[in-house]
């Protein structure tokens, strides 16, 4: 795989994380660049690890991974999205609450893992091609770091426009990503 194909793959794999990080940035109260970078790093590291895991699994058990990865991603994203929607609906009447300035580490890890399962599936496919998996995984991780950090900053500007509905919108985005992953699997 040449450099341009690797870069296209890397940025294609980062789009789910970009969309999720926009939602995450919108739910926070004026997230700083350091919080955006923290989110980008978490998403990027996990997105770099999952193709390596997929490549390893591709060497061993391709059929099982390809059969279930879309369901795992769907369930995780719908669960996280529903949780965000519930929190957004509960929070709509609470004007005296302190605004959220940071997402928990484990919430970001779970979201990053859910959005990176497609990269794991790609890693399974890469196991059958002549590619340097370390170089490819690093490219995917770096692209996701960049796109997730940008997504958080975009969310920073969208959040004030949406007010307390930003968390509901973020939850809907995660559910939409989960549905898109499931639809993509069944559509082709």
C-alpha cells in the first residue's frame, strides 16, 4: 500500500472519532485546547492499537471478528448515546449546575473503543495484504489524534449555540454512528 492510500485509509478511519469528538466538545463548557488534545490523544492511541489487534486476530480468527465487530460497536455506541441523551434531558431543567469542563477518562476510552472497532476490522483485512501494519496503525492513530482534537474544538463553538441540548445532540450523533456501522455491514 502506497503513502497516499495509507493516508486516505487513516483519515477515513478517523471520521467516526471526529464526529464523536464534535459531540463531546459540544457538551463541555468551553473546552480548552489541552482538553481537546487529551481527547485526541486518547482517541488516537486507541485507534492506533485496534488495527494492530485486528491484524493479530486476522492471523488467527478472521471469521469470528468480522461476524461480530459491527454488533459490538453498535451496542456500545447506542448505550453511550442513550446515556448522553438521558443526561441531557435530565440536565435541561437544572440551570444551577456547574458546567461540565472535562469528560472522564473511562468515558472517553469507551467512546474511542466503540468508534475504533471499524479500524480493528480493517486490521483484520490488512492481515492478508502486504502492508507494514505498524506504519499503517501509526498513520491511523495520528490522523485520529488530529481529527479528534479538531472535532473537540469545532464542538466548542457548536456547544454554546445549542446550550443544554448539546449533550442530547452528542448522544444522537453516537447512536447515528452506531446505526451507520450496522447499516454498512448489512448493506454491503
